[in-house]
């Protein structure tokens, strides 16, 4: 009886000679409500304006970091370690919360003492929707963008995000997701 059940199950599942069929291959392509939704879900952060950017050493003094921010209209500096990997971010929020009241005592100290270590990051291959989510949920104004090698390749801030949304906002017609490599 057990042998008959096993044979019956095998027959129901297909025989060993049947060709494998990918169960995910018969799905209809995603249709998005408009071009903005398509761009947010299917594009990559790398498709957005994530440059120019600059990185700075963790030994940079707080005074020099603030001067750099003021001179260049930067709202955040990406701080890297000796190997060039992201160690932290020093933002206008860090200046206001950690430095402003004690500036004279802290100005010669390294920025590494007051930066935000190990910040939340986004990868260049992630979707713009994920970047918006991280910024909104986490309350971050700036996200360092890393490449697949975990090295800094850019920075994403509110102005760049707003520009990207504005560029795709007028695409109101329904949009179909591009075919995958398997479906092409």
C-alpha cells in the first residue's frame, strides 16, 4: 500500500523523465501604475545622481571638517579609515548636537570622536525605493552609497532624491517592467 502511494505521488508530480519547468517562469510581467513607480522599483541607486562626493580621513580635525562643510556647502562628510572603507559620517546634525556648545574645547580633536560611526548605507545596486524607505524610516537626510566592494561610490541626499522623483513624476502612463535576462 505504501509503495502504491509513493508511485501515485511520483506520477502526480511527474516522472523522472519529465523536463524540469521553473515554476516562476509563468508569471506575467509586473505592470506599474506609472513611470515613477517603475523607476523607484526597477532602477538602481547607481542610476541616480550620487556624485560628486568626497571622503575624508578620520584624523581630520573638527574645525577643518566644519570649514570644509561651510566652504563647499556640504551637509555631511563621509569619513573613511586607512583602507578607504567607510568609518562614519559627520553631518550637520553632529555639529549641532555634539559640537556646537563645546566647539572651542573640541575644535582640535579628530572628527572621529564626534562622527556617527557605522552609518546606515545604501548599495549602488539597491532600488531608489529602498533608499527612500531608509531615509524616511530612519530619519536620515544623507545616505552613503557603497559599491559591491563596500567602498564609497557616492552619497544620496534629499535634493538628489527630490530631483530623481521630479524627473520621473510626469511619466503617468502604466509601465511594464523590463524583461529579465531569462525572459529576453
